[in-house]
C-alpha cells in the first residue's frame, strides 16, 4: 500500500508538471487505433458467425451456374428439410422511356427460409415498413429496392416491363437477409415470382444465371448444424464443376474474403499509428525519467530499498497503462461508429452491437506496449544512487544496449502478426516498415546535411542570424531530427497515397480513354437478333463494334492430364481454373491485341483446332505455346492446341476474350453474342428501343458502373483515411514528445540566447525555423515515397500511365509548413514568456 500510495502521488505530480501527458496521449492513441478497427471488424464477424443462416436466407445453400440437379432437392425432401429455390440474373427494367439495369431475384414460396424481407407497401420507404414472412411477390407483381424505383420514377402500383412481360410494382424492399452490402451490389435488386420467369424470355441458352437451392432444417441449435453437416457430407461427392455449397460456417464466402482483406488492411493501417505511438512513448519516457531522478535519489537517502522502488515503479507503470488503456478502449468504441458509418454498409445493411474481445485486445496492447517501451527507461530510476542529491551528474550504472528494447520489438512483431493474420504477410509488412524507416532516415539525414551546408555557406550572422540559429538546432540534435522527420513522413505518406489512389488513379484512367471509347456493353444477344440490332444502331447513327460470338466451356485437362484445381496455390488461379470460359473465334487479331509468343493463324487454318490465349491467363495457369487443352462444351470434349499468346489492352473498353480459336472450329456449338459501342449524349432513346424490341438483352452502362466503383472506392478510402488519421496524430505526438524530451536543453539554450541579448521574438523565430525545416524534410520524404508507391500501383498493378500530381505535393508541403512549426510553438510557447532572470534561476 505504501508503494501504491507513493506511485499515485508521483503520477499526480508528474501530470501537473506535464511530464507524463504525452506518454499517456501516445498510449491512448495506440489503444484507440487498435480497438476502433477491432470493434468494427468484430461487429461484422459477429453477424456472420451468429446470423450466418440469415445472411444465406437458409441453413445451407447450393449455388450453381446451371440448373440444380433434381437429386439434390429429392434428398433434402427425403430428409424432411424445408426447401425452396431461387434464380439470380441481370436484366433491363423499363418504365416508359427509361430503362435501368437490375439484379433480378426470382423466388419460390417460402423464401427466405431464415430471416425476413422487410418491405414497404407505400411509395415512401419509411411508411408501413413491415417484415414479410413466408410471402413472395404475387404472380404479375414485382418488389424492388427504393433506389431502382427512384431511378425509374416509379410509385407503388405503376407498371414496369421486365423482358417480354409487364409487372405491377407492389412493394419496396427495405432489407433483404441474403443481400450483401454496397460492395456486392453493382445494380439494385428486383424480386419476382419464379413462375413468371418463363414468360419474360430472359433465361435462354448462354444466359448468365445463378441457380440456388435453399435448405433449412426443422431442428434448432446444435441439431441444425449436425443436420446440415450430414446433408453437406452427402452433397460434396455429388458436386459437379460450377456447383458450390455454402453453409452457416461459410456463409457468403465473397463477404468473408472481402472482410478478411479489409481486416488485414485496416489492421495494418492502424499498426502504423501504433508504431509511431510507441516511438512517441519512448521519447516521452526520457523527460519522465529525467524529472524523477531527484525524487528517487531522495527516497534512497531516506532508506528506500531497491525492492520498494521497483514496486513503486511497477505500480506507476501499471496505473498509467490502466488509465491509458481504458480511455483508449472507450475512444476506440466511439471511433468505430465512424468506421461503421463510412464502411459498414460495404458489408452489411445493419451491424450488431460489438463484443468484448476488442476491449481485451486493447488492454493487452496498452499494457504490453507501455511496459516494454517504458520499463527499460524506468530501470534507470531503480539504480539511481543517493549521492545524486549532491552530484547531479550521477544517474546510476545501468547498461544501455539494444537488448533492452527487444521485448518492445517482439510486442510490435506480435501485433503486426495479429492484424495481418498470416506469417508471410506480417513478414512483408515488417520488412517494408524497416525499409521505409531506413530509406526515410537516410533521406532525412541527407536533407539535413544539405540544409546545414546551406546555412553555413550562405548566411551571415548579420543578415540571417535567426535563421542560422534555427538551422544549427538541427545539427545539435541530429538523431531526434531524423526520428521526427521519419515519423511525420510515415503518417503523411499514408494520407497522400490514399488521396492519390482515390482521386488521381480513377480520374486519370477515365481521362485517358478516347472520347469515343465504348460506354455500353450488350450481352445475351441471340444469333437471329444480330441483323436487327445492327440495323437499329445504324438507324440512330451509333457507330458500333463488331458483334462477337462466344461459347461457354470449362477447362478439364491440360496435356492429357485432368485439371486439378488444388494444384494452384494462388486464389486467383483457382478461380480462373474453376470458372467457365467464353471461347470466341476470329480470323484477324483485334487491333488492341499484341502477339507476344507463337504465330497467328492464316486463312487456310480455319476449322483447325488451334487456340490463342491471353498472356496473363496463360502465366497464371502455367500454360505455354504448344500445350494441348481439353474443354468441356455442353458435355462434349473439345481439344485445342495453344499456338500463340496475346497481350490484351483491356483498358480500351472494347470486347476482348481470354481464349480465341480460328473460324469454323466452334460452328457446331450453340453460341451467344455480345458487343460494345459508344452512346453519344442525348441518344438514350435508342437503348430503350433496343430493349423494347429485344427484351432479352442486358445492357451494361459502363459510366454507371464507373460511378458505382468511384463511390465504392471513395467509401473505402475515406474509411482507410479515418484509420490513417491516427498515424498523422501519432506523428504529431512524436513531434510533441521530442520537444518534451529536449525541453530542458531548449530552456538552457533560450536562457543563454536571452542573456546574450536575443529578444523573445528572435528565440521564437529560431525555433520555428528549425521545425519549418523538419516539416519541409518530412514533406519531401513523404512525397518521394508516395510517388514511388503510386508509380508502382499505376504501372504494375493497374496497368495505366502514371501522372505526377504536383498540386497534391504542394498541398502536403503547405500543410506541413504551417502545421509542424505551429505545433512546436504550442508546446514550447510557455518557456518563451519567462524573463532571463527566471530562466537562470530555473537552470
């Protein structure tokens, strides 16, 4: 109790003098950054784990790109499970002269088996909202999401056209249990009765349709899981290519994958803030310890043992860790609501309340970081001799080497691994951070030397005395200067890179497209419709590309060996190997294709079983010229030999294919067709005529998709910037901690300057010059790294031309020129108000 009482008094004393404020602030920042991300991702995970069946709309769903085998339904019914089926596909919806793309969901009685559709039977979405249990749209009616109704200016009771049929809008769907968030909804949803699908004429050969069999057990609790496991075990050996089983544990795999990536990215982003906060803690511990040396030397004079002092220090550290961690958890809980607003709807319409696990993570983060970073410094207090009361130069014999910081590095590595969730990714992140620190440190050192050289050679004491004094401060504290530059540049770089990605890359891509680049794609074209489509487009003076054929096929073997999807380690390679390919044919290679290997065929090769592959696909699947591939086309094997590889300019927005054969190779197979064209402004009526004449067509508005993508990218980047904001705050905390660490030294310097005749204004200006240089150096380092990373993203990842953003760099420079010196002045302003006599008495 004595040790605890003294520890508490010491904390209060150091708080009133400001010694531990920055330490506590850095700790709170680290915990807040960690818990805010953890709370957010925990809410989404909790929903997917506890309400997985609601996300599916059932206890188990069989998804397929072809009709569900009757045996699957018969077996479920034999086991007395509840069943229903659904179809999902895209189609145009027409109202008068307006048309919009919608995601159609055709459902049977009983949908959904789990959860409820929430609908409104009034034109206003807030009126008469009610859960719709075990009911679906009646024959001849549809339900749709409010945004689709708004686009078409529809009210309840209005008529709409879907395919070849007319329907009445009967309700607005406010919430669908089996629907993902904004990330998974390119077009708004429309519900219809599955019995109405044949009359629409929308599901034809070659149409892209997802078939679903929904199954639910009549049991409850663990019995449901067991029942579904038994059924899944029976299903798995029966599954064919293109069929997948999703149960409660694997509910919405696309959402789980996106969540895992988001959790990793947001977690690593928050780790940048944690790392900088740990640096701030380390710097803040210097004045914290220095101020306490005399107090603990006095305790030694009064007979305090090393054991008692160790207990006092331990209680002091634990008190700080407890207070900082609790406040950080509270702020993290509040901050996660910001993340939920910015990014929550990307995953789910509604999020459950957060759990307690993030609080535990926050407490562990707080205690571990503070103990490992600060404790080595506190050992100096444990060893302080009583003789220091008479001799201020004595601090005790404590060996100072890098080993004392090993626990802090281990904690940091553990936190990186925790957020990355993968050893390889954690290693890459850790190595990248080390490389960033080393290179940024080198650039900061080089810049500091250049500035110092400039100050020595170019300024005289008469003309630039204040500036020279400020620049000399960089020389007196080179290690601290480099640390401040590195930390500030890390936080600034994170913000700049996200601003570049969100604004510049997408805009540059859009502006790089030719003015007449295709902005509409038309799919699901049947062979007998080609002449009519060509004639209609020509009549409206719309220049259009050729109409290309395609035949759906699956790759089943390579060089006579059955294709084993599991042999590919890369997830993208597995998806490409499993998916259906669109085979097409062409006599001449398209202008936006470039031959990179092999030979293109001649006219006499028509009908020969040859194949040209896109270069990226071939590399992903480890295929090369000369390989023999076997495709399954509607149950018939087709052998093709790779004779060339092509580089495709996908950015041209023209129709292109991964796999192309010579003419006449695919003549015996039923084909579907697609095309693209540029629709000039003001000619939207041509599209409405096209859809009315050929209702089975699906027209994809590239501009609308790009707007959706830009909106999605903005939401994601705002959420990430929200997290990276902790990094910028932590960088400022490092600046503040460095000022506090050198406060005594700066007081002595300002005292000497004032005694020698310098005015208060000159002392302030000298310090502002020093931190102005630090801000400029940090901005230069951040801009260099940002533009290098942006160049990599643009040229190697997104395959587009890189354009330097001078205005963004200028904005960063101006922000740091103002922000950094102002922050330094806020911290040190009090010391400049004291007269020289008071300063001499204090030192």
